[in-house]
C-alpha cells in the first residue's frame, strides 16, 4: 500500500498540471506550429490549404510595397503608444506609490484606474466616436470657442484616433507592473538619497527610475505585443483609412487566405520577438519573477 | 506637513487621466437615453428609455440576444475552467516536476503572443481537422489561452505567500489530502479564487481579438457590436453598450463585495493565533 501511495504522490503534480498543459498544448503550441507549417503551404480559391513547401507566400510578403508601408505605420503607432503610455504609466505609478500616503487611498485610486480593464474593449473604442466624429462633442467645442471654423476630420478614422484608443486601452498595463516594482523599492534608499542632498527630481531619475526598470519592461512587452498585432482598434477607430499589419492579416483571413496570412503572421511574430528580445537584453526580467 | 508642488501636479494628472478613462463611456451611457427622435451625437433630443426598449424588438441587422447568450455561456464556462485549471496547476507548481519550466514559458508566451496569430493558428487547426469552428470548441480554447496565464500568475503570487504550516497541521490531525485541500487550502485562498473567477469571466465576456477568427459563423457579443457599429444609424448600439457595461460592472462589484465579505468574516471569526505578545 505504502509504495503505491508514494508513487501516486509523485504523480500528483503531473495530474494537477494536466488540464492546463492540455489546453496550452492543443490551443496554443499546436496552433502556433501550424501557423509556421501553413506559411509554406499553397492555396487556391476553392481549396484553402494545399500541403506543399513553397516560399511563395514569403516572397509575396516581401515583394509588396504595401507590406513596408503597413510595417512602418504599425511601428510608428507602437513607438508613439509606447512613449505616451510609459510616460503616463511611470508618473501615475510614482504618484500612487510615493506621493499618496494612505494604503486605502492607494488601493481605491488603483482600483479606479483598473475597473475599465474589466469592461468591454469594443465599447471603450466605440465610445470615442460620438466625441471625435464630424458632429462630435470635441468638434462642436472647438468651433464654439473659435479655435477652428470647420469640423476637423483628422480627429476620427485617423492615426490620431488609433493612438488615442491605444493609450486609452493600454496605459493600465504600464501602471500596474511599474507600481508593483515601485512598492518593492526600499524606502531607506530614498532617505539616503535625500540625506545626501538629492532633490525630488534627482531622487526620481537616479533612484526610482533605475529601480523600476523591470516594471517598465514588463509593461512595455504587453504594450508592444498588443499594439503590433492589433486589428480591432485599427478597424473601429481607423475606419477604412488606416492599415496595420494585424489588420492586413485579418483581411486576408476574412478571404480565408490562410497561407499568405500565416506568412505575414510569421514576419510579424519575428518582429515582435526581436523587439522583446532587445528589451530583455536591456533589463533582466527573470530576476523579478 | 504640507504637500510639495509635484504632488498637486501629479494629482491633477491622475484626475485628468481618470476623466479620460471614464469620459467616453459616460458619453455613450448618456446618449443611450436619447429621446425617440434623437441621433448618434449630441445634442440630446429629450430623455427616454426608447432605445433600451428597441433592444428587445427584432433587429434589422445583428443578432443581439443570440450573441449575448453565447457570450454569457462562454464566459461562465471559461470562468469555471480558469478557476479549476489554474488552481490545480498552482498546486502542481508548488513541487518540482519535469516540464514545469516549459509549461511556465508556454503560459507567458501565450499571454504576450499577438492575438491575431493565436486566432489564426486555431482557425487553421480546425480547418485542417475539418471541424466546424464554434463558440463552445475553438473559441473556448482561444479564450482559455488568454485567461489561464492570468489565473496561473495569480496562483503563483498566492502560493508564494502561503504558509504550509496550515496544511501540516491538518495532516498531523489526520486529514487526508483531499480534506486538506477542501477544508484548509481552498477556504484560505478563497478571495484570490474569486479574483481569478473575475478575470476569467470578464476577460472572456469582453474578448474580441482571439475570438474573431476562432468563433465560426455565430458571433459573440463584442464581435456583434463591432459589426453593428460600422452601420449603426440609431442609438440602439449605445443602449446595448450601456447594458453590457452595466453587466460587467455588476460582475466586478459582486466580486469585490464577495472578497470584502470574506475578509470581514475572517476579521470577526478568525482565530487569535499569533496575535499574543
């Protein structure tokens, strides 16, 4: 009886991890491998997947000038969104972690920032339309105060609207990890800096900023991954005017062109991995996990 | 001690950020109460519940209630699976086992993988197997790749702080493995399990990117909304937005109240062990 029990207890972590492993295997690992495989497949109008080994899909991706344009736009969106969310995220996290003194106030404010994260992304995007549209609130206000004399068209269905949407959706993904890094900073380090004569600004740049690098890196990974692959925000707030890599892939998929979409997705994936790898080189994230 | 100027500057920034965060949603909530003659933008043309009533009329475009039912059903299934699978995996990760590092990397990769790639892969998988895509199969899997990493990471945080002495005490008193889990571990980490359930349900209920290519012919509510907004001509879409946001808020509120109640109960009935000087 005892040896059997021993064997069972050795087995138990495997049994416990089984459902999770099965899900990731069937719905994540296998599909990603399939994307790689399918990117070399052939296709026709009536047959979506023809097993083959052709580089045609990749040749197509790299020979279309439109590819370079969409990548340029996507990277531009990504850089802008990253700069704005990192700045906002750092300042807000700093305020919550170091300027707000009561723990309760800290938690209430953090919760206030987090609640929209649990509500619908689509609604949060659609909600900009009555504000930014041709007859929207912002245009009315601008005309009312005489800043402009005709409705501004660039407010909606434009790159501006898309980046605004990203900042609206993803600033929280910066705030939380940066806040998390900041609350772990030993307060005596700051006292030491102040005793050594550092002003508030010097404390921020020489003590707090270097020590919250990990949080900034984790937040950045999320923002990069979400913006680089996004097609929903581009669709809703960019209208037909804006094309990103994700949107291009989604369009190909809507025509059921799996192989070219897969090749495109592979290029996107490599781009994202390179960006994340560069980040990881700058900051050792594993230290914090 | 008075506050430094930087405090007020940053407080103002946070205030503006909160307005920026809630302002747009507030706008569509207000607009959803437009009068029957009112349009998609301000000014308000009277105040009424007309557009909420319209939600229950047959629609010329879109299948609101069908997609709502699917989203709700999917959200509940995803919630149960997320809580159960993450909890079990959390238990597993407390011990060393072969492949644990790979599994962790898989989970993290699944979290940061661009959704369009996951969605495409699952679509291709079902296409190759010749299985029709549906919300209860392919979309369920797609949602779990998104909610399980959150659940697992929360469980890590929980078990890192968990004191194994409680389990040892239970075992010393003759509790079986199952009894220890059921009567000691689960009650202790209940607030975190409620948190995982909240993540599981709301992330699934609002998910759109991973769903889009994996759901098949019948849409979930977020996809239906995205399709509807392209040719929306009446504030019905705002009424729907208000309704689904309200549902999200009810779920968030219920979870928070549940966590607070458990805490209060503990403060009242908890033991005083370790409190003595």
